[in-house]
C-alpha cells in the first residue's frame, strides 16, 4: 500500500498569504497525484489533477507541482473562502490512498 | 451537468446489512469506472471499492473485503454498494465518485454529496 504523508496537519494563515502544503508518497507514483478541497459538511472537490493540472473552474491561485514521491499544493493570495481541509490522493495503484489531510484556518 | 446522488444510508445494528445507491446523471454512465469512498465522523477519506465501466472488474479495500460488494446497473445509471456483516467502524459518510481516465491517468473528478451509514445498537 502506498502511504501518503501530508505536511503540515494544520496551519493558521492570514488572507493574501501564500500557503504551501506538501505530500510525500512512500514510493514513486509518477504524476498520479491529485488534490482535493473539502469544506465542512461538503463532499471533496477536485482542485488539481495529475500533480499539476488545474481542474475546470478552479481559481488560478491554486497550483500543484511535483512528480515521483514529492508533491506540493500552493495557494497564492489566500482568500477567506479557502478555509477547508485539503487532501492529496494517489490513483497509481490499488488500494487507492489519501493523505491524512491538512486543515487550513483563516485568521 | 454531472450529478451523483447517493441514497440508502441509515442506522443499522452491528452484524446487519445495508445497500447504498448512487444515481448518476449528466454523463454517459456506462462509459465510466466508479468508486466508493467513505469518511468516518471527524476523520479523513478512505477509498472503499472500485468497479469497471462494464461491471466485470472490482477491487476492495482490505477493511471491507469479503463483506462489501460493489455493483452497477448501466441501464438504470446506478451504482450500488452492498454492505454485510457491518461493524461499528464502518460508520461513515459514503461517497460515490466518477473515475475519469485519459492518456495521463485516472482521477476521481466528481463526487456525490454522500449518505451517512451509522452502525450502532
């Protein structure tokens, strides 16, 4: 099973700040790494697919990078509506796995 | 517009059974693989099961293997998860997700709103 480890688990940030969340895979997964945003009482929403491709309708302040085992989600100029939990997810091989999540709090 | 609507959740006793459903619309359901993903209260996301577009290939998480069964009815645009021998640790919101595949790879792009399954006496 491929283990995904996110960092940090929690971050408190101010609006307009730049945020970086990392995800490390226990073995190489190429670019089969995706990022989701989940707000309270909502289902997860796809932000970034295949490590760096923005999903339709996602604001341009969200971007992703990385390949192999190390990946990054960047949020430029954070907005209040970005308060959520962010998950990385690998679809390289079964069983599919998720990172433990990074909760973003807006000050 | 892609829509996935889960239903069938509820309260069930330990050892009991339940079937949850996912109604799909806004896309050609028979052309897409599908997944079930669950989330225990206050916890993270856990992949549960996968089914191929034709319904002939399935995969399961070890935590549910032998107890859960995924299926689909392409004529009815519906996905199912039959859950047997339920345990307290199966308590979660169950989401269905569409799996979109391209030359780059595959990704769960759209998710339903989820249905809550509570296993308790």
